[in-house]
C-alpha cells in the first residue's frame, strides 16, 4: 500500500517552455501533497504544500507564478514549471499524506528535469 | 571557477555486519520521527517511524531508537546487505510548522561485499 507515482520520470525541454509533472496516489486518498526539489548530495527542499481543492502554500523564496501547483482531486496533484530555464534543472519529488492523524509522507519516484 | 560540493557523511560497512546510522534532531517539541532510504535517482522510501512516547521500535531487520534527552535518533540495520546501500535521511515532525517534515542532512551507507 501507500504507492505514489510520478510522470514523467524524466524530461528534457528547451529554455522558455513549460513542463507539467503529475503526482498520483495510487491506493489511498491524499488530502495533502507536497512538492520538493533536490540538489545532488543534499536533502529534500520543500517547495510547496498542496491541499485538495485549495490553493497551494509556497515556502519562502519559491515563486508561485513560476511553479504552478494544482491539486484537483484526492489522488492527483500537478506541478507546472513555467518558462523553464537551465537553473530550474533539478530532481523534483512529490509526496502524499492521507490526512487526519497520519503524519507519514509517501514519496513518488521523482522527475529529473533538464532544461537546455 | 572551482565549485565546492557538499559531502554527505559516509558509513562504510562489511556485508553481514550491523549498521548504525545516527541523527541529531533540532526541535524538542518534535513528536514524530521517520527514517527514509533513498537510492540514487529515486524518491525516498519509508523505512520505519517512531512517536515520541516510545524509545524503541523494531521492524524487519531495522530498529529505531529515540533518546529525547539528547535529541538523538538512530537507525540500526541488522545483517547489512548490498541492497541496503543508499542515503538514509531522518525527518522530524512537530505541530509548530504544520507538521511538515524537517529533514536531517543524510548519511550515505556503503556496503562492501
């Protein structure tokens, strides 16, 4: 149980284009989903918290107009990197939490974004 | 120019030995702790968790110990196998920041055959 998928697993795009990454909880309903970014040899950096049906809450320093998050259902959240630039190249990981008293976050496999 | 990279602490063990990975957490109000395993190019994988009303919890080949007095968490892996090679992160949770995960720096475990 507690499986989270991400799509695509990797993407290469040209500078200036937008890229959408999907995060799905496959066997549970996720009231909250999180989006992280990870640089090599570092721990995960939280970008935003997404609750189903409401606007995402962004961490300090993360541009909400640059990283658009939509949590349209209890099993799907999307992250769109708009007008991507080479400095946006990174490993993006989502996680999902079922809510209530459940604290455990279950993570997707990650998406490697390379912006040329 | 020259770039400076971060170097994760590394623990190197022989296959079959027991491994102990340590973590110092930051907030005495944290009441939930999780260990994650992350293999190269993959997302973190849940290993084991513990709440602050316990000081020890065992899973399959893994044990987590919690010492609230010194804010220390450890992960013990019995009979370490090559497949255990990964980066291990501890994370803490408390009510003060909406129960988001606060990550430790990570430890790279290398298992020598």
